C-alpha cells in the first residue's frame, strides 16, 4: 500500500533532480516550436489522395457511357436509399451493362462518404 508521504517524497525527489540538471520547471514543459506550428498548419490544410488500385469502378464506366438526362436519372436513383441495389443491377443487366450487386452496393455506400474510387 502506498503512503501519501511516500508519494510526496517521490514527487519532491523528481522535482529536485530536474532542478539539479539545470532545468527550471517551465523548461520541462514542451513549448511549441516553429516546426510543430508548421506541422499544425499542414494538418489543417491536409487533403488526402484517393486510394486507387488502378481499376475503374464499373458503375463509373456505365455513368461515363450515358448521356444526360439519362445519366442524371441513374445518379438520382442510386442516391435514393429506398431503391435496392439489386433492382438497379437487374435494370442495368437488361440493357447489357455489367455491374455486380456487390459493386453497386459498394459504390453507393462509398459515394455517400466521398470514398468511391470514381473521380
């Protein structure tokens, strides 16, 4: 069991050894440097690059092949959470667009957070 007096003695001992090394109490506290401030600015202005494995999303391929207003209608349907991904895939397959249900779900999920590999 630790005694309060023991804790006080340890704290006093640490303080004393710090002062013996020629440091003041204020010197033991890290002060921001110009390098840390510039790092802070860099963090504030950080823009992550999108991760890409070199493959193009098949939903993007479909969208790139469509003209407006057809493209706009498909984008609106994909953004509508009450429309099932499987229904969109079935519709696309009827017109020979090859998109799997998993790719459609992933695209829709990532598009909400801006994370799809589509530019």
